[in-house]
């Protein structure tokens, strides 16, 4: 007797596996491009994998790279759940990093157990504050948050640049960066010989389950989902839509600010103009790839962090351009958004629900 899935069951399976299917398609297209430029794709993909997790050091570096992406993506998952399109995580990360450096430089006398949480909280609040203006404009005046958050990105990046070239410039090296923060504000390493630190562990073990519970088990999460599905229905059931939009944006900004603190206290130990290679934008792809689920976002963040690290190894060993990581990111955004749209249209026409 043959086992045969019904049509609705097939759609559910495809919908569930679609993020993995997107990755496979993106890597297949990448292989074709690598072949066209004259490089053996099997060799290139081997070095891509090796750079992701070929040994303990590469695993550590992948997790280090994944942490700021994870923090940004968790915040974006919260905002996107309410259909609030925060594209300003990059600027919020910069403001979090800037405030983290300022607080760290002025907390040298505090014990680490107090200094580090204080720095992270202040950085998170800075990110939330940077998201507040777009949140108010969206909630009260229906001004498109995509445009306002993008503009706030530029303000944050150029303001940070001004501070690092001026008032906060290192007086010793004269480079446009802050002095190195005191050692009592550095995040401790979990394994001494590797860079994997307490901030990465905290993000993976504490913040991921916390966001999952908040979105799936809390009243706030229910309200955000209701606002995201239908604002009119949310109002009918007594949900304060404007307040929910503000909460979603502030929480998103808070997590982006934490990403800035993570880089300052766990990786760079100072604030630099290039503190982020685009984590705020990478987080958009990761949040969508993870289906706005905290654990899905965690897996997607680790994959994306490994992809960025692996692309450098692939570049060195196989002479493939290092920008392939961002090429794959762009492909994934297109594949995920287009695939979700097509699948949902099919389900709507056929009356299939995956919820």
C-alpha cells in the first residue's frame, strides 16, 4: 500500500521546509556562478563549509559572528510580527555601540558584575530611544516607518562618525575610534583559547527562549500577532494598536542596541566607525528566513554568521570573491519573500491553512 500525501498536506510540508529549500536553491545558484567564473564549485563549497565549522576555532568564530546578527534579528522578528517594518536596526546598533563605549569608559571603578549589565542596559535603551521617533510617527501619524527608519540610520552613522572623529577620538593613537574600554567591562570568554564569550552564550541560552516565550506565550505576543494580522480586528477586540506598534518598535530597537554593546564589550573593546558590516540589514534576511520564530532565527543567524566567515576562507583558498556572502543574502531575501507570497496565494486559492 502506497503512502500518499493529500494536496493540503503537501502544501504544509513545502511551507514548513521552504526556508531550507531557499538555502538549497541559493547555494545551487551560487555554485553555478562559481562555475561560470572558472572555479570548481565543489572545492569552493568545501572551503565555505570548512570556514563555517571546520574546527573548534571556526565554530567559535561563526558563533561570534552570528551573535550580533541574532540580536538584531530577534528584535526585527518582534517588529515584523506586528507588521512594523523597522529598517533602522543598523542605526540603532550604532547608537547602542556608541553609548556602550561611553558608559564603559566611565565605569572603570565598577566590578564587572555591575559594569557589564549596566553597559548592556544603557546600550539597549539607546537603541530603543533611536527607534522611538519612527515609532511615534508611525503610531500617531501613520508616517511610513520604512522611510523614517532608513533616514535615522544615516543620522546615527554620521553622528557616530562625528563623535569618533571629534570628542571621543583616541588621544593616543589619534585614530577615529574611542580608547580601549577598561578590562573590567570586557565580556569574559567561555573557553580561554577561543573568542566565544559570555554575550554569545547569554544571547543563545537566555534571550532566544525569552523572545520565543514572549511571542508565543505572552499577552503582548498575542497582541502583536493580532495587530500584524489585522489592525481593524485588533481594535475590535480592544487592543491598543498604536501602543502595540510603539512597543514593537522599541523592543526591536532595544535588541539592536544590545548588538552594539555585544560588539563593543565582547569583540572590538572600543567603538569604531565600522563596528557593523551591515548586521542591521543582514538581520532582515535572517528574521524572514527564520519565519519570525526565535529558534528559527537562531538557526538562520548561525547559518548567516557561518556564511560570512566561510566566504573569507573560500576567498583565500579558492579565489572566489569575498562578496559571495552578500550575494547569497540577497538571493535568500528574494527567494523567501517571493516563495512566501506564492505559497500563501496558493493556500488562499485552495483554502489550505498551515496554522
